[in-house]
């Protein structure tokens, strides 16, 4: 009776048989099933959450995440030997190709998921194109394995596969690097998740190369543990980032820096607001707008009444913005002559145009903060999110400032769009 139970043989095909008495075999099989059960439980939870968010809220990021989780599960099952058990008896080349297909598709889908969760509209366009090219190459390589399974037995295929994994990892690093200095919500959590998955792969590779002693738990479960930790972290980050994106604007202002002269949000909050607005637009298929306002006659006011009128003009502008803006709009002060209103959701371009027009008309009325007969002559530039945000948030701010600065006083078009 020294043989092993048939069920345990099937459940752990890669690690069977083990030397030693049957009781040790049983304990090892139970331990492996425990690790696999924990991983599949985490993956099932993440898949249910991501699928629900994608279907109920139209969250495109969670749609890609659900596909990433599915590919991760398939890859781990292949690594544990289930493909060998099912296919090896029929075609050894097909079984080997299945492992390469699972790994290549996982890498390609992971790159596309990272490209979406680290929004492509906000990063370096070269990083975005590089990631897209690497993913397309992975899909083409997968097609090659499917059409010609014997390709998996070529001596150079292992080297090519490692090179592709390195390119995929480099793509994710490139996307993260392109967003350096930008306050993307939960970007630290995303980076930690990718590091956990990469660490699991690195441990297994190091064991195969003899850099780590074989036979330890890292040899059997290092990659599985790294994948499970990655899924846990990503699910946490996606869940809470979605909650932040769906918060009311009033809640979003809590804890934000305020301008000490006007009480509006400080201009330093604008890049982060633009980032959140773009992420929300890309994930929830909504549209927003940004209206930059420039006080064109500030220098005239200063020449006529001295520098002390600057504070009065800023307070008058702030009062105008508060009267015109709804609770869903977020006004900010950039400097003495520039203000911005962020509209988190607009139904059409005319909505932002109408708000800018009301601000300009109200500015021409009398304001108690200003000397008698003085007015606020404002010019406006409008951008729409996400289509006008093609680089860093600061780039969009500079473009708006340039357009607003080109408007001539007395012109018939005091409101312009990018």
C-alpha cells in the first residue's frame, strides 16, 4: 500500500511522486492544495468584484483587470502542471506550447491593463506606444505558438520567451516612470502590486538558475504567492480609487489646500484634480471640462489705484465664481490674474461655454470690493476632458494659459476652446 491516492496524484501532477513514506506525500499534497485553494479564493473574489464593476458601472479598467486575473489563474495552473496532465498524454509539443501561450498572453494582457490603469492620456506618449507595441508582439507570438506548436520545442524559444517577459516588465516600468511626479490616486499601490508579481517570477527564475537552493517553499509556491499578493493589492487599490472618483466634489475638497486670500482651492491642487478627472472620464466614460479665466485689466487697475487693488480684485473674482458655480463645480485661484473652474461632469460643450459666458457677464457688473466704476474684464479658455489632456496636467494648464493670453481686449470672441 505504498502507492499514492489517485486524487492526490491528479491534484498535484507536477510534484508527484515525492520520495519518502506515503504520510509525507499526503501532507505535501494537502499543503499544496491549501496554497492553491487560497490563491483561487483570492482570484475568485477579485474576478467577481472586477466583473461586477465593469458590467454595472462600465468601468473599463476593471474590465481589463478581470481579464488579467483570468490569465493569471490559467498561467499558475499551467505552472503547477495541470496542462501537462491534460495534454502531455496526447501531444507533448502541445503541452509545452500551452505553457508558452499562457505566459505570453498573461504578459500581453498585463501590459494592456497597466496601460489603462496608468492612464495613457496622462503619461508619456512614447511609453504608451511602446506598451501597445509590446502587447501586439505578444499576441502575434501567441498566435505563432497556437499555429505551430512545434515552435515551442525550438532551442531558442526559451531565450525569446524570457526576452519578451523582460520587455513586458520594462513596459510597465516605463509607464510608471512616465507618470513620475504626478499625483495619480493609489499609484504607490499599483507599483507595489506589480513589484509583488515580479518578485514571484524572479524567485522562480533564480531557483531554476541555481541562485537559490531548490526544494524550499519558494521553489514550489514563490510565484503563486507573488501572484496572490498582487491580486489582493490591485483589488484594494481599484476598489478605493473608484470610491474616490465617485465622491461628491464637496467631499473632494476636504483636506485640500485653500488659498488664503480668496478661500478658493489653492492652484497647486489643480494638477491632481485634472488627473482624477481624467481617470474618472476614462474609467466611467464621462466627460468633464476646465475653464481658465484671465483678468485682462488687472494692470490697468493697478496703474489707476495702486498695488493694493490687487487683493480687492482677487476677492471680487472669487465672489463671482462662487455666485456662478454650482456645488458640483470646483473653483481654484492660480495667481493674481488667473482662476480656474473644474466641471467634473458636463453633458455637452455648450454647458462649459454657458458657464464661462455667465462669469464674463457678471464680471462687468459693479463689485463692492472694487473702486467705483471699475469692472472685471475676464477672458476664458476652455478644455474638455479627457480628449484635450494629451500629456501631463501641467501641459494642459500651459496650453489654456497660452490661449487665454492670446485673446485681445475688445475682441468679439472672449471665450475660446482648445
